[in-house]
C-alpha cells in the first residue's frame, strides 16, 4: 500500500543571512590585510656640485608698476577727489567731479575724467615699453585709501589693461579691528 507523504513547505534556503556573513568576512579580511612594506631604504647619492648652496643668494625683485590711490576731502562730497600716484613718476589729483544730471554737463565731466585717465594709460604704456616684464599693482593704503570709489579703482585697472599689463595684483586696506562691547576697546 502506498503511503502518501505529506507535502512539505517551501524547501528553498534563505540566502540573505549567508550573503551578509560573506560580506562581513570579506570586510574582515580586507581590513586586516597588510601589504608587504619595503624592508629596506632606497639609497641615493645627490650631486654635491649642484643644488642648494650654503651661501646667500640674491633674490631678484619682480618689477612692477605700483599705483597708489587716496581719497581726499572724503567728508564733503562736493570737494571729494581721488589722488592717484603712479610709481615715482606721476602724481595727480582727480576731481572733484560733480554730476548735475544734465546730459551735456555730465558728458563734459566724463570727457575730462577720460582725458586724465588717458594720461595715466600713456605713462603706464611708456613704463611697460621700457620693461615688458612689468606687472601691475594697485594699492589703497589706509587711512585715506579705504574710501576710494570702486569706479576709480576699476578705471586704473582699465589703464593697466590698455597699456598692455595683463597681470595686476590688488593690495587693499587691512580689515578693521572689531570694536569691543561696553566701550573697552581701542
């Protein structure tokens, strides 16, 4: 007589725990793996007639056209002007420029400013022609340099570019010191 076997539930193995264990073993072996390190030093011989010398060396200063900008009479907008100094060769005060809102008057003021900045461009171009390796430097030293209008600084940068000087560094005023609370500061 044939016996009927009871049907068994799903006999497939659950592989998830086995995969977790395999990944943990892989991580364990990777983290404990030690690569063979060099047990010896690489011996080298450096040439003694070249390289760093024990004597002092003269460092050649990079030539630059230094332009200093100052703001004069900054408290009174009607008298405020910008003083521009190009190296030791040129010093000029620009302004005061007052715009009235009338087109003809304001255009005349801009034409006057353009003429003065063309003078700066011509001086820079002459210096650059003498030494084509020159770099530019724009600085607004304290205390009167911090209030120079941004437009004047950009016009000087434009003068550098028109003169052919493509590398220009900016040296601004240092950050102001914070004021102490309660009046106990400098």
